[in-house]
């Protein structure tokens, strides 16, 4: 099987949200799976010196306009959240706990629910109580999730995973790495698809080439 697509995101990232609605479908189209990796941009920004786009002079107003325009262009549900930017540490830790105890599929479904809550339903996902509510429809014990997300083990795990991500060159959200190739931003998804398509075609040619089917004569 081809390598997984590593998908790095912060729950407070609007472009990360847009990417989250497309990444699984794109991966399945080319026979890939997605490895979801929550990160904290606040930690990354301490290294890069960056700040949330809406807080930057001149860029801030443009960013809000572009979030809405991008959502319309791609036909993605979106509502400007009242609470923004906001801390996403608890949500990220909760997702890691779910990956550890309930598997990647449940964790990815949770991630999508958290994103939808913030950028469609305008729910303050910085509140642990809201995170617990989002877990219940997935059949998750909310109390266990909350306890797990606040454990020292998960806190250390998130810190370590962010350090690994940054060591790989991750500096924003969304950020995708596949086959050693990095792609930053939802606006790079066309390039990401072109890469996946090219790799898929190369793999198919290798399988169907005459050399691959030719019987080898015994020595």
C-alpha cells in the first residue's frame, strides 16, 4: 500500500477546517489513508515568529473576507465564529487520547465534529464541557475522555508530537506531508492532488509494464 498522507492541523485554523472536509475523500481517490495530527499553532509561532492571521494589521480584514470567499467557492459550510482565536489545547489532547484508546477512525470523526462545532455552529471549543458534549454522539465516555485529555501522559504526548512535526518542517495549518513532499495550505490541495495522481499513475505503470509480468527463466 502507498504511504499515508500526514495531515497536520490546528482546530482554530479556518483553512485547516476547510482541508478537513476534503482530505479523506482526496486520499481515498488515490488509494491512500490519512494520518491526522493535531498541533498547536501557538507553540509553532514561538519558533516562526508568526501570529494568527486575523490579528495582523491589514492582513486581518483580508483574512476574514478570504475565509468566507473560500468557503463559498468550495461549497463548504462556514460561519464566522464569535470566539476567535481561541486555545485548542484541550481539543488536541482529547483527540490524541481517542487515537490511543478508540482508534484513528473515531478520532478523525471527532476532529471533524470539533471543526464543525467551531466554524459552523459557533461553539466555544476551548471549553472542556463542550468537547465532552461532542464526544457523546460518537459513543465515547465523556468523563473518561476528559480525564484522559488532562492526564500527564497525553500532555507529554502532544508536546512530543508537536516537536516531531516541527522537526519535519511543519509550520502552519493545514500542512500535509506525503511521500516526503510538503504542502502548506488548503490552496495547495490542487498541487497535492497532482502529486497523488502522478504517483498513482507511476505505480499502475509499474504493475502493468511488460517487465513486471514477464516470467523469469530458471538459471
